[in-house]
């Protein structure tokens, strides 16, 4: 029996070692810079702290009630190691405090999580009397010991919260602190502390422990998730849990510890990468000396935010015209050969400029605390790092609602708790929908009651979202009215979370341009065939934005869209505008194109109608047209192509279309003012032999 158990143990160990070797090889190949750091960090020599060190704390002059010995530690060797651990950790906490003090006029707040009897937090409160320290401890008896020690030391800048991280996060203090720290926080507690610090925008210094606990949750960062298999990650977590006898001070030189140190470092680099993806500057350090604990990594992170707009928004209304001209110059450079072949000059390009301010009808911001205040944050270079005080490119309704919403949410713990992001959707008609996006939030009736009050405060429809849960207060629909140049007023419904055009003014210009092109197509077809109005195939019709405008010009329109939500919206919008000559078909464009075995004819089983298409309108996603759709488009006499990525997708597709069609009109629409993006549209007709 004993021999069998030993054999099984050796087999499991061999399997784990094989997975570790496999994981290390992948890490070395995938990210050599990270792997080099992991190796360097894991092989750092054992160090000691001299009296000349910046992080030296003279424990001989510290009050007895603040010594680890009064916190239920009695073994002399353990007390010394605990002092070394606290000294190393507080070095990073106090460094973070220095950065906070430079930017914060009020006294900074530090929170120790898993505080136990308060070894580290009590000393910090003593060393930093201008700092408010909160100890968070879920065990009532250890929290009582910590509070008694604080009273003995006469620390009036320290309080104790009895409860776990989640309970603390729901309090006012849990939304408003500057530095979070923990000494030997178990695997799940380390993650919880880091999550809360990321959510409120607080710096952190954490010494993790119990790495094996994280095996089931998998990697935190995109980097590691894209590198390792599940079983390889589990092997790393398992190998990280290295323990030694209490009197063994030579363990840093052993092979087993060196392997465990590499595994621990991989998991902690993964944690820091997760924070970096969310706008934090991060670093990884070790407790000094290494032999004060086998779990000796220190995770350090600070928010890296600045105010303003991301670099991709060069917002300067007085320079808008010049900026747009630069974009047109770039487009002309890219499309010159195609346009000149069709007899176009640069001046022939039709340009539709955006309003200079308040043009964007929808936007989304991350939300997190920074320096005690709830802030909007935007992404730049892959991470949220730009604090947004105002957003002048957004519609007037959004600009008015933004500060009011933050003020109301900040005063309400139920609304703010676990809030990750806010999405705004407005219309030219003046309506506004706001979506509060949460992480693991129970959108209970109490939340709904508070959200209903928020609805009145910001005069907007409020919706809450959390991992598949959607709760609307009244409605998540807004109504739009678009006044076209020909005198028509079009009515649309839009739903939060479903695509709609971001720039309402430019959208109207695009609809007017499309109607002019459609009229040209209609005149050309009727004069050549002396027949009725032409029939249009519209691919990627969305919510029927273009369809409603073009319907009067064509005899029939078959509108194709993959999204069921957009198809429903399109049918609703057609009905609102009393349009009856359009059929909406939910199907992938590529699949529909393959169905047309007889060229440009399609028999609809739904309506019993045989469509013979004279023209096609395509408004594909950024990737452009797939091969099947492109082959179908080439068959049409008239092509209207709208592209949101003209430099890549449209040029690629024009390489095929230029041999069969000639460009008759070329327009640019500045849907995304103050960015490098420009939407382009072409009207092309078949080249006559």
C-alpha cells in the first residue's frame, strides 16, 4: 500500500514537472523580456538590511505595544523574521504615501487588509502620524487584539473594521482610500485586495501567500492567458506553494525554492500585467532578506493617470479645418491612382465636415476613484490612464449629465459599489440613455430604487448591467429624429448596447448624399430600361438607418443583417416611418452571397417575391468584404460602398473592383473628428465594354 502511494506521488510529481518545463519553454519563447525579468528576479541574492539603508527601522526604539511580541508572536526567531517582513513591506507603502502626499491636500488613507493583530498597520500609524490607517480583519478576536494594541499605543489615527474585503468595499471608506497593503495575503485575498485597489484607483503593496489557491481561477492577464494552457497554469500554482521548517534559513539556495520562486514570480508578474492593462504602473520586489519568508514577493502598483483627452484626440476646434485637410491629403495619397483612373482630381472629392464641438452621440468611460474622487477614465495604448474632467466632443446632453451622474453615484454606496464603467447614448432629439456597468453586482430591488432616483437627477433612462444581467429602469430605448435635405423627417428607435451612428450631424449628411446617389441610379435605370424604379440589395443594413432614407427611391429593397437585435430595430424603424417596400432578412452576408446561384436574383420564401437587383449598397465592418460578398458585388451594375477603414479594407476591395467598375463619386465623412479616422464612400458603375 505504502509503495503504491509513493509510486502515485512520484508519477504526479513527474507529470507536474513535465508541465512546468513545458510552461517555462513557452514563456521563454512568447515573451523573452518578461522571462528574463522573471529569471533575474528569481535569482536575486539573499540580502540584509544595514543601518545605513533607507528602509531601516530601528526596532529597539519602537514601543513594546507595537512589537510583534505583543501581537501573539512569542518565538524570538519568528519575531525577528516578522520585523524584517514588516520593514520591507512598509518601505513600499511609505514610498507610495510620498507620491500621494504630493498630489493630495487632505490626509492620506492607508488600509491594511488581512491585518490580523495589526503588526504592519499599527507601526505605519505610529511612523506616519499624518496618515489615517484602517485595519481590515474578518476575525473578531484578532481585530479586538489589534484595537487594544492601538489604544495602548495611543494611536488616534487608526481604526479597525471587522469584516472581509467585500464587506469593506461596500462602505464609504472602501471607496475612498489612497494605499492598500497586505502582508502574506492568501491567494484569493491578494486578488481581492488588488481588485479593490484597481477599482478605487489606490496604490498597493501586497505580499502574496498560498499561491495554490489561485489554480482554479486561471491567469489574470491577457499575456498569460494567451500563453499557457490550463493544466500548465495549475502546475505553476501548485509548485509555488513552497514551505520550509521554521529554523531553516538556508532554503533560498535550494533547488526546490529556486523553482518555486520562478513559479511565484510568473504568477505575480501575471497579477501586475493585469493591473498594467488597467492603467497602473507596476513593479515586483522581494522581502529582504529572502530567508525571512519563503513567500517573499512584493507586488507594487500605482495609478498612472493624467487629465485631459487621449493622444488620439488632438482636440483643438480652431485647428479643425487644417486637421481635416491633412486627413483628406492622406486619403488622396492612398486613393490617387484609383481616382485619377476615373478622371478625378483632389478637388473632386466631396467633403462632409463634422461640427467642431458636441457632435458625438455615444461614448463610454471607465470609472474609478483617484485621490478620493470618482473619476471618468479613458483608454490609451491599451490601458485606462487618462482622467476625463470634461468631454467637449460629446453631445450637450452627455456633457450636462456627466458631472451630475458622478456626484450622485459618489454619494450612494449601493450605486458605486463594483461600478466599472458608464456608457452614454444620446440623440439629436435630446434624449439620453445611461448604462451603469458593474462587475459581479446583484442588481436587486434596492439598487433599482436608487437607480430610479438617479433617473430623475440626470433626466435619463438608466440601465444596469452585470455579467449577463440587464435591469432597465423604465426603458433602455431612446428616440431619434433626423431632418433630411429633401424635407423628410425620419424617426428611429435606438437601444443602449446596440450599434448606432456616433456622429448625428454627419449621419444626416451621409443620408443626403446617399439619397442623391440613389436618385442618379434610379434615373439611369429608368432611362436605359424604360422601366419602374430599380431594386436595391443592402448588405449590413444595421438598424435601418440608410434603409429608411432610401426606400422611396427604389421599387423594393432587400436589407440583410446578421444581428437579430439590429434586424428587430430595422423592422421597427421601417414601421415607424410607414415604409412597406423593404424586407429585412437576418443572415450573414457571406452566406447570403453564396445562396445566389443565379446571379443577381433571389426568391424570397417569406414574401413570395422574386428580387432582381440593379444596385447594391454595402456598409461592412472594419474588415471590409469577404470573398463571397465581393464576388456578388462585382456582378452589380451600380455599387455604393461605405467604408470605416478605407486605407486597408476599401483599397483592398478596390483592387478587385477597379477592373469591372469605374468610380463616379467619391465622398469623405468626418464621423470621427480629431482622430486619424475618416469614413469614405464611393459610387461606382460597371465599365461598358
